[in-house]
């Protein structure tokens, strides 16, 4: 353990983030080499309806719509059909479960290694962990360890600038580049016409109408921020809360602007003030005696620790989620109109994620019936694609059935492509190689 922690401290940047990124890469490498063929992994994929949007984007960027992705989508669609028709508990994304295991091990590695005085001295000379992993360590650390972590982070927050400061505040985010790419591809939506006319326009697009509206709302929020170069809109600086880690990465990745600078500085100032209060409370702990530490812990530290652990209000999340909720409600009430219901039944319709959240109603029955039909067709396309991989059928030409693997991703969870349509090449066929601009760049 000592040697591993020393290795992590040999390079700049959060050692916990690096350990977790290594765990994730190892899982995905082994998944590509072998584990995707194991019955146990395929059962996990079925329970989870595939992988989460971020890991699905990563697989698509690395592997393209090839034979491995065919296996993933075969199990994902089977799990999605079951979740649509039965009340089942959807399992965690297998890649996310591996990341969480790596996160737990990184926390143990950090806390245990800092009990060694030599490693603690080396850590004090290093940049230290990011805010995300300091917060993660708070419940497990003893006073001396928490003091070292908080002091090191406080010094780094004062010193760091640019992208290093964003990573210090928000941790690592290898998916930010991919999210930005898909967000940039979202279609423009018209705000002219009646409510039903605008809804009908969205139903013309081959995407979940609720995910599409949410993705466009997220993009429009950032566009509004970027259109404030001189702070002409006072509300931009008075908006309560602060951007969450994902949206801070999105903003920093999308454009270098006064809006991005303000968002990062706002988060830095808030965290510096909280860490100052945390260290002041920590200094009030009366004794290092373990029993008295546990007795006084709740009185001296819990309030500030809970403040650090709390999830701040994120205005970008609020802008997206408000539109998402409103459009989900609109979709369900509008299905009572024959014209909308007829148009809906010829459209992409809601993704599985949104369909599962509907309360039992006539509209929900229409959605689930339509969705099961779409998933059944996608399942056939995925199986047909797999059949043509077999040696006995190698003489057959591949056709539009290949679209099922990529279309299935958006049908299960429209967030995979930021709410937009699945990427299809000529003749509506999914691309078979890694998508341009979507692959790994070595910085994950």
C-alpha cells in the first residue's frame, strides 16, 4: 500500500482521481478483451439495461458499433423490455460499479497511508486531493488526517489557476469532451406556434422528446451565460448556488469566457470559506483521545462537515430539470388528444428512463405499449446483426439492421446523445468504427 501511494504522489494532480481512472481503464480494457463474453457480465448488463450514458459514450467512441457493442445492446435491450413490462429493480452500470469500488479503495488508501509520518510529509508537499475526494474522506478520517487534507486543499485552492483549478474543485471528468460534442449536435427548436404545434415539431425528430427538450434547455442555459460578456444581465451574477462538478467542467470545456471565470471563482471562494470554518472547528476538538474524539465529533465538526458534504443548488441543473419535468407532464397530458396520440405512435417516443417514471394512467399504457414495440424491433435488429457476423452467413450484406445497436442506446436513455438523435451514417446505418471526436484522447 505504501509503494502504491508513493507512486500516486509521484505525479501532480489528485492521487485519488488517478487511482480511480486507472481502475476504470482496467475494467474497460478487460471488458473489451474478455469479460463481455462472460455470462455473469452479460447478466449484469441485462439488469442495468446496458451501461450509463457516460460509459456508453465511451464504449461507442472506443469500439464503434462493432461486435462487442452488439453483445452489450443485446443484453441492454432485453433488460429494458423487462423493465418496461415488469416492476423490476434496475441494477447499476457495471462500469460505474467498478469505479465505485476504485473510489472506496482510493479512500482507504488515502486514509491509511496518511497514518505514516513519512507519507504524510510527502503528501503535504504534493498538490493533494481534489475537493470531491476530501469530501469523500470526511466521514472516515481522524482529526489529524482531516487537518492535513483540508490544509493542503486550502493551499492548493489559493495557488491553482485555469484547468488545474477546475479539476481541484470538481474532480476529473473524462466525459466532458464527449458531452460537449453531442450537445453541439442538438437540433435547433422553434418556439413559434401553439403548444401542440411545438410538441408535434419535437415528435418529428427521432429522439425522446423529453430528453431533447432537456438537452436543448441545458445548451441554451450555457448560451445565455456566454452572451453576457460585460455582465449586462445582473441576474447572471446574482443567481443563487453554484455549478455542480459536471456543469463546471461543461462550462470550462465549452469556452474560455468571463462567465466561466466567474463560475470557477465563485466556487473557489465558497469552498475556501467553508474550509476555513472547518479548520477552525477542527482546532476546537479538545483532545486526540479516540473516545473523546468520537464523543465531541458531532458537536464540534458535524455542522461544517455537513456543509462541505451538501450538494449546492446548481442553476444549470435547475434550468434543465425544470424543462424536463414540464415537458414530461406535457407529453402525458397531450396523449389524451387523438391527433397527438396518433403522431406519437409514429414517433421515437419516450425513452425507457422516462417511461419508467410515469404513474399508471391511460397515457402511460400508450407509452409502454409503443415502447415495447420499438424495443422489440430493435431487439430483432440487434440479433440480425449478430446473425450476420456468423461464418455461415458471411456472404450476406449488412443492411439497415445495424442501426438497432445505436438507436437502442437512445431508446433506453436519451441522455446518451445529450437528448439528440442517434448518430446514423448513410442510408440510416450506424457507423461501425469509433465516431470521430468521440474516442479516447489518453487523458481519461
